[in-house]
């Protein structure tokens, strides 16, 4: 083996050891586990979809101890769950600079099994976009796609950059192949909100929507280029849309200055920061384009 390959191998092993010092195994059943990262002192972040229960959660720490952890909260839109564990305090993640991640960069995913210790997978960053929304409408900035096959025990593990620093949490949930790195800034935002509120606040309009194709004649009349929009099928009494004068049958074509061509365009404007704000909306009623403003409410019990 050449000296260059030996040097690379040693560097990868060192980076794995460094990340493994903050990687834990998360288990809720007699067999099997996923991974998590000690993100802050006493705080563990893992993949939400891999956490099968809200209770009876245990983690295997880097020193081999198996201890209990409690759920702080979940955020399915970023596939993150936050756990509290007082014993997870010896070593926690050293966050890297996600702005330095480029397509073609090498990346490691480092996790931990409950019985065998650290696990690692090596691959490359296949795509970096300044911002993209997951299919669950969460904004990931940047969006980092990894050409790495992540085994189940490593899901929720640390994504490590070439400097050996942790830049995110690995999940295959939003990727058709490989995995993505939920970037460190998004992880910090979710951790802060879940610690403060135990949930992720979401805005809502109080409407039921369905995608609809706009007739060519209507698009010509309105001088509207987009072929699809969202039609209102239900309006919650005294909800934000009702108070703004929206009625069943209205067709939303723009919200907050952004075109509405699919339901995700509406969901994407309803993050926690939108609650209480007045958003301009353009809609079609009786073949005519109209405008209104909707004061975004806070979603309760899964309201749309």
C-alpha cells in the first residue's frame, strides 16, 4: 500500500475516533439500535423516524455504559428527535462550518452500535444547494446530499467533514438514494425550539387545499404562467383564512409573494417565524384575480 493511501487511511481512522467520542447508540427494544450524537452537554440528537417509542429509551454511551434517556421532542419535518440524558456529558459534538462543504468533498458518517462499538461509512458529497425544502416542508440550508449508504445502526449518526468536525446528522429519509446531512444550523434551531417548547411551532391558515390545474383560458385571461395552483376545499370557521374572507372554491395562486403551484408552496411559508404575521395572498374567484392578507395562526393538533 502506498504512503498516500496509508496516510489517508490513518486520517480517516482518526476522524472516526474523534467523532465516535460523541456518538451513541439509541435503542428502545431488546434488539437493534440506531445512532445519535451528543450535540450539547446532556443533549442527544437522533433520527426521528428511527426512534420507535417515546418512552423506555436507552442509549449506549461511548464508554460502554447503558443509561436511560428521556424524549424532549420530535420534529418529523427535519427527521430529528432530541433526547435528554444527564450522563451524556463527557464529550459533545464540535460543529464544523457547513459553508465549506462542496460537491466531491469526502464525508464520513459515524455512528455506534449497542454491542460492537463505533461504525463508519465513507463517501462523497454529491450535491450542495444553498437551500431546499424537504418533502415535509422543512427548510434545510444548505441542503447536503451524500453518496453514502447508511446502514440502519448508523442512521442518526454524525456527518463528519474532511477536518474531522461534525456538520450534521445523517438520515436517508429525504433521499431517494444515499442520505442527506441535516445541517448543523438546522439541528441547533430544532434543539433550541424543542428545549423551549417541547414541540416545533407551525403556522396555519385554517384551510383544506387540493392541487388543481388551471384552464388555459383562465391562465390567458389572468396572464398567469403557472399551470397549477391550490383550490380551497374547506375553511375553518373563525380561522385565519375565514377572517381574511377566503371561501370554499377560491384558488390560491400566490402567498407571501411566492407562486403557489403545489401544496408545499403553502406549507413552506408557514414556519414558526410566520406566526402572527400578515401574509399577502392572491387568489382567483369567479374568474377574477383578487388579493387579501391573512394573519397566520399557530397550528394546533395538526390543523392545516
